[in-house]
């Protein structure tokens, strides 16, 4: 099992310098833009920060996750496709690694920045 994790970590590091590496800049920026817009909408509607709400509002958790997925699904799909193309060109085929990359460069920035944008906009009264 540790051999698999070592391969994953090594392959993730190799992606930064390989072909199609522009996605490590472009896709997080797109995810950040979507997160800021969503955070602004959350602030205007008086909602709690996104990630905090997911953990503290079990009754709304499914709806929150569905809303977040709707907003970034296309960017995640593009991240998956680009990583699979990269794997085809450079590596052996490991679809699990493509999922890890999509989570790291799209979903993680979106989830974090949506709540941060909400909090900042609420703090300065910009969202209302």
C-alpha cells in the first residue's frame, strides 16, 4: 500500500512541470471566481460560511453540497479530462490520481474560498 502512495505523491509532483501544467493556475483561478460569486450570494442571503455550514447544519448538508457541486461540476470535469489526457501522454493510466488532482486544484480552493469570501463580504457589509 505504501508503494501506491509513494507513486501517487511522485506523480503529483511530476505534473507541475509536465505538459498541460497551465491547468494548475487556470483551474484554481476559475474555482476561486466561482467561490467568490457564491460567497457573495451567501453573504447577501445572510447564510453561514459554506464549509462551516456543511459541518454544523446537518439538515442542510445535502442541499449545500448539491449547490456547491452544481457550481463547480464543469470545472471538475475539465480537471479530470485534462489530467487523464496528461496521464495518457506521460504516465500510466491511474484514474484515482485524476480524482485527487481535481479535488486539490478545484474543489478544495472552492470550498475554502467560498466561506472566506462570505465572511469578508459580511464583515465589510459589501454583500448586503
